[in-house]
C-alpha cells in the first residue's frame, strides 16, 4: 500500500495538485509502520493456530482500510472521517459504494487511489480465500481444502506455485481489460481506473454517471460484461487452462451454474426490455446482460436506473444481489458453491423424510461433501440472514426508508455497491447518509467480504478466554 500511494503522487504532481504531498506523507507513514512491524516480528516463533489466523485476517483488513482512509481524509475532499473510512472500506472490500460526488471534476490522484484500493482488495481476497480461509474451515471454503487434499485434484504441487499462478492470472486479466477499454475508446486514465475496478468486481468509476458516460459505446459495454463475468469465475481456473486435461476446467459445477444463470436471466431481461420499451432486441440484450452481470458479479456498474424497468426486472436484480459469483473469485454474495451444496443438502434431507433408511450423500459435483462442510454452509447462511435483518433494523433507525435500509444492508453484505430506491439506488449514492449509518454499512462490508464467520467469531467469549 505504501508503494501504491506513490502512484497518485506522480499523477498529482503532473496535474499540479497539492494532494501529492498528502499521498507522499501517507506513503512514508505506511512504509514506516510496515517496517516497524517487520522488525518487531522478525524473530517471532509463535505457532500458527486457527485463533491467530482469524485475528490476523480481520486485523489485516482493518489495517488496510484505516491506511487507505488517511489520504482520503486529509486531501482536499470535504468529507468527515467516517465517510473517508467508508470509502476506503468500500474499495478494499471491492464493494464499490461511494459517498463522493463530482467525480468528473475530481483530482485524478484521488480517483486513481480509489481504484487502487479496489484492485489491492481484490487480489488480497483471492489470496485469503484460497490460502487462508480453507485452513480455518471458515465460510464453506473448506470444500476446496478438502479437494486439494487429494493429490489428483491439486492444481500445482506447491502452495507458492498456486499463489504465483493466481497473481499472474490477476495481472494478466487486469492488463487485458485495460488494453481492451483503451482500444474501445476510453482515455488512458479511464481505461486504467476501470480496468482495476472491473477485475476487482468493485464498481468504482471516474464518472458520476458510472458507465452511463459510455452508454452509446456498445463495444465498451460488451467488453465490460465479458471481463466482469471472467472476474467472477474461480481464478484457479485460469491456471488449469494451461495444464494437461484442460477440458476438465469446464466440469466445475459452480462455473456451469453461474454461466447458466447469466445467459438465462440476461435473455429474460432482454425480452422484458423489448416488450415493455420497444427496444431493439440487440440493444436490449447488451443492456440486460451488462446490468445483470454487473449485479451478480457484485461489481455494481450501471448505465441507467434499472429499477425503472418494472417489477419483474427489479425482482431479478434483487435475487442477483444475493447470489454473487463463484468461490475463489473477487465477487461477493452467497456464491455458487454454497448454493449447490444447499440444494444437495435440501434434496438429501427431503429424501430421508420419505425414505428414512435411504443412503443419500451430499454432493458437490463428483465430490462428497462432509457433514462439517455442510454445517459451515448452514452457519454462513444463518449469519447472512441474521446480519441482513439486524443491519436493516439499524439503518432504518437512522431514518432510511425500508427499501433503502434493507437493500443497503444487502448490498453491503454481498459487496454489490448500489441498492434500490431513490437514495442509494443505481441513480444515487451514499453521500446523504449520516455517519452512524456509514459505520454500520462499513462493518457489514467487512463481514461480508471476510465470509462472516471470520468476523463474528471474534465476538464470541470462547475465542478470547479458552
């Protein structure tokens, strides 16, 4: 992060903005803090335990959000610290909700820093999800820990090779997205920022109108749809493509489910646009697929207020806000792997009600799911629903209407970005919310990004005393 802060320094120096000094000082402070921590822990021989893993994960994310908020708060922006922390949390958790207005005329250093926060958070979560959370048996991701214990299922023989492959795939996809945007008609600065934000499935834009600024450029909209979908697939998939038996990558159940939902609901939305607004079907399909992929991937881009498309369309987008992309990607939400396990668990439980002595296994593709993994998925679902209800109640107590409160909590938990309604819908933002509501939403964004269990386990008594 200290190194990333130097990039806005260069941009602001070139533009003649005084904010370069803020970023330089923030970079120096961040680098000094990192060096002190490194020196203090260099000879530490503490044994890694799940308790340490949970605490370390949450601490790292909170530290990143706190450091990311420093240049935002001390810059020329007229915002409070809760707003700066909210913006930083939204970036690091790849949510994309914003409290800033006037983006088109804003200093470019600030805009670049927001995009960098998204990108850093995106690659950070991929590493967390594939390398840390499975060992902690948190959030249902233990499924992939189970699969990797079988040598035949290992992507690469060593964990550091897997990490290097994932980082390489992330960098390659980001560079390809930037080049595509520039070729399609974006400026270099817009292409860089939107490339960082798209691959991180974050949704931060350099324009108040988001992608409405490019609504007449169908090539950009199609390109964005493709890269949002690619970023919602497991990044380990891109390593497998270059390995023998590469066709086996298409056998992943969550990948097939995700693509099926994208194709089916995009076509249905296109039919609704064609029938309700007499829009040419080609244009309707481009707009429908762009917005549906934007929501199900939890990116949050928009070219228009899709809540005006009618109740059926609003219902589809509401459902997509829950679903999310695939596990092992930068997207949020419940995710496809949990949905598959929940469906298999439901089918198995119903069968046992009819035939009590039947042997019915819970399956994820060809793999058998243990009771421990199924229990962790149910735990995640319970915490998700409970957090959604309690978060909505808190937001409503701060003066938000029911729709804004509920969808605001939903968008924060799923890391989607926009909610529904006039206040925080696709045509609005979070700038009118008071500081208390921003703190609640920031907590929900953190909990949703870290798979809920990782955060809520810190609030149990046994975690600290046992």
